């Protein structure tokens, strides 16, 4: 019997024996997995086996000649109909896995949100909170799940890659329908190990931590490409900001690296950047530049990954001698959900990107974000690169139900911070607990942390308190940070009051603006 088959059968047998109380938990832990292992396979041909392993809370899912059949009628909306399987988590911690399934669907209703529809998803729970608690951009998500078409489709392969945190406590594998009516069939499920991240070192490094600057700290904001000279003057002279984060492409280009006329568009975006560099020099503001939407679709093909490498070679040549640009934030919110075979995983790709940039620019700090939209939990899956001058970044929007309250869903229940949000008591202690994977990574590897984005929608009750509590935690651990955002969309603006209908700032400064200015008053300013 080969190792792969043995692993699959062992999982099934141990799961059954554990349910019967025959196997103790300590005895049930399988051996660690290795690259190439098929850790789960399911054809959905036997009703008895399906019922023994999968849970169907809503009822009605069944095995047919075409595989697993799940249906949801219009009368059952709003809601989901999905079956779930609990996968053993012990030996998958630290593994990158690729999940595939064949599926077809008919009679599907319109999705309420882009992430709704046919579901093939991993729900990975963590000792430090639910990673899916973060709220992402509307075209993305922080769930580990396959991208599925709108409307009906014939048999097709759905797949996605994801990294299993070393803090993971449970994995629920979900197949079904979310917030749509219709019928869907599944067959030929497979979970394959793509890579395994090495265990972290037992002894933390000693010596000074590379920060990339000599200031007491970097405290700043994200800005939009249309920022004016007056906007920057206010930031420097009145707010005392010392760093701004600049997003190349902002959120405009949904096709990312496959955008038509990509090179011409990129040059136009860089002209906007070049317009602002002298203004930042005049106002003594460092700049962090990142590829935002123009780095999307990064994991769908090796061609796209080579395109990104060529872009960063060009950017490094263009800006290596520009002191105003303090650091390169290589990719904004990488997400391996769309990974396709033949492409590099994020840990391997970012190592290669850093190596290529260092061949051209040996000095400028390199900022690395983590998988699954750069949420705190994925600091338990990132593998440190082996080039010098690196800083690691996170984006903090937890809990998303609060920070993005009524952004995508205007009927969303209003929640208040501090308070019970999604069944969890959120306060400053919970924020610090949610950031524990980042804190552990910082201490384990002796690295600097840069919080590239964090913020809460201004009309969420307690938004200012949440931001202040986050900053207090960041400052406690010596992290640099840029608040999201300054004079971009009014919803994120702390110059505005808490009324969603007020799209212009009041004459008097808001309490939230005063709070931010208080933190910026601590800044030292860069000199050239």
C-alpha cells in the first residue's frame, strides 16, 4: 500500500474510531505530512460513507449517480445549504494545501455579493480568533475558498490553495450553496499538500532589529493618487505626519497583471507618483510605495509572476537613488486563493522577488505582506526570506463586522466597540490577543513590523476608540504604522463626523481627528 493511500485510509479510520470513543486523541494524531501527499480524497459514490463523514445540518443533500447533490430553494433564502467535514488539523499545521473538486450547477439565482454562490471552502479556526473575521475589499475575501462563476455552469474543476496556520485548532471543509438558490453537484474532491513551512527556531536572534530608519517611529497615513499639494502641506505642517503609503493602481484594475495595456497604464501611474515625490521631499515626508490592484491575479499563472518580477526590476532601477521613497511594499494583500498549478506559492515567490530587487537596489527596505489579504493570522504561515533589509507588514481590520459595518451591506446590524461582536468580546485586550501571531513572529525572528493599513468606518460606534486601542498596541511593540486613510473615500475619513449622510467634514475638528493628531505629535521628521 502506498503512503498516500495509507494516509487517506488512516484519516477515515481514525475519524470513525474517534467518534466511537475507541481511539484517544493522543493516539489519533497522524504523522506529519510532506510535500506531495494527498491527505483527503472523496468520490461521493457511497451514501453510507458520505453520511458517516459529512454533516448536513439543513438536510436533503444526497449521493446521486453524478456525485454529491445539494439543493436550495428560493423559499430557503436568505441562508446557506452546505455539508461540512471536519479534517484532522494536527498534522496539517504549517502546510500549504491545494483543494480541488469537480462541480456543475444549474438554476442558480443571482449572487447578493461576489463571494456568494457555489461554495468550496476551508473554514480554518485559530487559537487567536477566526481568520475570516477580517473584512476584505469587495472583489476579494479572507476566506480560503474557490472562485466560482456567476450563473449556471457545466462540469468544471474548482480549486484554491491556502496555508494552514500553526495556530489552527480546527478545519471545516464546506461544500454547497451560499445565499443563492439552485442545484449543485460535486465529485472527485482532493486535498494535496503543496509545501510545508519549517518549524520556527527555538531560540530568538539577538542584536539590534533592522528598522530601515533612525527616527523614533514612523506614524502616517495612506493617501490617494489625486492628493494635492495643499493636502500634503496639511499632513506635514498641521498633522506632523512623517510617512505616507502610496498605492500604485489603487483599487482600479480588477484584472491586475492581466490588465489590457498594462505597461502604458503603469507608466501613467508612475507619472502620478513622480508628481508627488518632489512635494513629499519639500514637506519632509517618507513614502512607502506598493503595487495595489496592478499586482492582482498574481497566482493564476507563471507568466503573471514573471510579469511582476519584471515590474519590480524596473521599479528598483527607477527609484533606488530616490531617498524620499523609503521602502518597497512589494505586493498589496497577496491571496493564494486563485493559485493555479505551475505557479509559485507566496513564500517561494516573495523570496525570488526580494532576491531580484536586491540585485539592483541593495539598500532600500523591502516590506513583505502575508497570504490571505495580509491578516494577522497568516503570520503563522509566512516563511522569512533570506535577504537583508526586510520588514514585515500586516493589515488590521478585525473584527470586520465592526470595521466595515454597513459598507457592503447597508442593512447590517449595527455593532459597538468595545462590546460583543460576532459572539466575541472585543476590547483592547482582544485586539492584542488577535495580533498574537504577529507579536510571536516579531519576537521569534527579531524583525520590525509595519502596519500598512488599519482603520474603521467612521460611522461604526466606537471607531475612534478602536483605532486608538490599535495604536496603543502597535506602540507597545514598537511597530511603525499608516492609518487608512487620508482624504480618500469619506467613509474612512476621521476628519468627518459619524453621520454617514455628512459627506463633507465639519468646521470644527472631530474628536477622532484630534486623537490621530495627538499620536502624530510624537513624530520626528526625516531629513535628506
